[in-house]
C-alpha cells in the first residue's frame, strides 16, 4: 500500500487560477474563440508552470496572466472549480478551501457577486459528486485600491455561510506590505469574516506581525520567513496562528534559498502550528500527495508526523465547530484504519 497516497488530507491554501488543467484551458480557448500559442496540453505547460529556475514571487505570479483572460465567464469558473474538487478527491482530500480574487474575473459580463456565485456553484457540484467538502476564500489584491477591495469584502460577506468562509490578501507582497490594508480588513471583521493573509513569503517577518496585529489574521499564508525574528516566532506560537506552508511553491518563489534552508521541521519543534498545502497545483506541478512525499523524502517525516500535519490542517479549517469536529473525527478514523499511530 502507498501509505502517503492513501492517507486523508486537507488543502487549505489552494488557488483556483493556479489549478487550471492545460486540457481545460484548450477547451475554454476553443469555446471562446481564442488562439493559444500551442494546441497540445503538454506544449502549453511552459506557459502555465513555473520552473525550478523561477527567480522570485513576482516572476512566479506572471504565470497567472496567461490563464486569466479565459476565466472571465461563469461557465469557465464553474468548470475549473468543479475540476479542482475532482483533483482533490484523487489525492484523498476530505476538505479543501479554494481561494481566488473575484475582481480579476470581471473583465467580461460578470460582477463580483456573479463570479462568487459561479465558483461556489462549481465547488458545491464537485462536493456532491466527489464527496470532498469544498469551501471558498475570497481574495483582496494588494495592487487594487481600497474601494475595490472593500467591494470585494462586501461581496464575500453576501455569500458567507453559502460557500464562502473567509477573506485573504494576496499578490506582490514585496511591493505592497500589509499595513495600508488595515481599513479593508477592519471592514471584514465588522462583517464577521475570518481572515487569512499572505505574509512572510516575499516579505519579512514584520509583515507577519502586521498581518496578525493590524489586519486580524487568524492564519498566515506561507509565513516561511518568521524565523528571521524570534519575537515574531513567539507571537505566532503564543497566539497559535497556523502557518499555511506550501513547500514546493515556497522553493520556487525563493521564499528560502533551497530545500536545505526550509524551516518546517524547526517550526514544528518550536511548537508552531504547521499545516501543508499545494498553493497552485498546475503552476507548481504539484499535488498534496507530492507535498507530503517531499517532506518524507527530504526531512524524514514519518507517516505519524504527516498525520499530525494533516490534523493541524483540519483543526485550522474555517468551518463551524461541529463540522470541524466531524472532519477531525473522520480523519482520525481513516488514519486508524491505515494503521498510522497518532492519527
């Protein structure tokens, strides 16, 4: 038995526009009458995937510009959302949170509400078909002005409890630190929306502190660089803020210099709540199973340690208490059935 492949998992940091299958992009181009630079899925990969030689987060993010023009219709968004759930099911995920920025998909006939409706419809259809509980996180973009991001938060609030579970801040962290977004996320808090923030990836630990203390983050997307400031490590540990670590993409975006420098085991040993996710399965050529395999191969993580990481993810889910408790119980039941101690 392939124990890593079979173990139950969650994926909390999963970008919709980073999950588009090349074959799906070809179909969408045909339907929409768009000419792509290649007519074969394999030949499209260089336009959609980041390589090991990617120089920075900014360079990594350029891959999204290739798919976004084809994700401006309800049909396209619903299909990609549905297929994201299907892919998660193949990796034995029991729960996923799919995130995306609605305002990046309003260049056609859709407004933010329409975008959210179609994505959540696709997730719901996937959940019914594949048995993976799927929820949505709505992203505010760092390069958008405050008024645009406030409209995003207000739209997200209209779908709270109807598929949307939280809001996020993403984009060029190095160019746009979190401080100026306090007003946007104060509005989110006022609307009862939980918050996760991309921080400590292309920016230093000060951004993580501001995300927690200034923006009210209950989780941190990535947080790889908190090790640069012992006080921020202590803040994250003391407040029990889960880190949504994405090992393969963190290496590609140069959040650290290489695998030898990746601090995940150090963080766990220091009592930090570590969770592991894919970030962008297509862009990073990864799956949640691959992420777990990398941890096993490079750092010697045992199945029991991987089970602890998976359960951390379940405990960190933006779900109502009883739904979360049921998810944790089901994961523990499956770990026990696989003979994994500590699950």
